[in-house]
């Protein structure tokens, strides 16, 4: 057992984030009226399980997209089934209508972790209902800079910003809540 922050296992699958992200998601969701959950980039599925649990607790299910299934171990399928996770093996940008139908005008937790995170944020953020929360992984890395998403964050308020900017937590993820009009 090694004391690594990154690339640990969760339910036997490789994490592409760290455990502290689960705490941030918990804190961000604690007082929010979220009742839809969308993830772009299922990958190994570890984060999907966390989001799927939050969804079940709120009487809904997670909708998650990945263009491939390669990253996911079949052993996780049972967990996905138990949580009612809806996995769609398609490009998220070909499914905008499907996402909006699923969200159905309700506050949504939207996690951008696919292949083009700035495009995911800039495409979906303007479409989300008020009180939705949108998060982007690999923020402040070469994948996503603040400038990449600055235009689309207008009308959003950062959540727990003083913490996700702290290097000590190193979650590489920012969170924004959509303001009411
Ligand atoms: C960084 S990984 C996701 C990690 C995952 N959240 C986890 O916890 O393991 C990015 C994933 O996004 C997928 N992807 C890339 N472009 C996509 C797109 N346009 N639509 C849906 N998925 C996409 C890739 O196939 C890859 O599995």
C-alpha cells in the first residue's frame, strides 16, 4: 500500500482523480436542490459510482457518456446496474437534445471530464437551468485554463473557490453554480 494521492483504486478500478474530489462533491451538493446528474467521460467509471450514489439518494439516476467502453472493467457493470446508471456509448456533442430531455428543466450537477473539456463547458453551461452546478476536471492544467471557459462562466458563481484553488487539495476541478435570472 502506497500513500499516493493520485491513481488510487476505488472498487478495484483506477481513479483518474483523487479521493478529495469526492469530499468536494459532497460539500458542494450538501445544500443544493440538484436532482439531475450528467457526466461527460465515464472512463473507468469510478467517479460515475460516486455521482450515481448521489443521484440515487435524490431519487434520480446518473446519465454518463463515453465514446468508448475500453476504460471500464466489466466488474463495475453490476454496480452501474444497481445504481441505475444510464451509460451512453456516444459522443456527448451528438446528444445535446438527449441531455436536455433528461435534465427536463431541473437543477443539474454536470461534470465535464471528456476529451475536450473547454468545449464541453462552453457548450453545456449556457443550456443548464438556474441553480445547476457545473464542474470541470483538469482545470488549471494544459487541458483547461481559466481563459478557456471565462466567457461561459458569466452568469455563474464559483462555489468553494477558495478551496479548489488551494494546492493542498489538488483536486484540479472548479465548480460553478448558475445564477437565477
Ligand atoms: C479523463 S477520461 C474520464 C475519466 C473518468 N471520469 C473517471 O473517473 O475514470 C476521459 C474520457 O472521455 C471520453 N471522451 C472523449 N471525448 C468524448 C466525447 N466527445 N463524448 C463522450 N466521451 C468522450 C474518453 O473516451 C475518455 O474515456
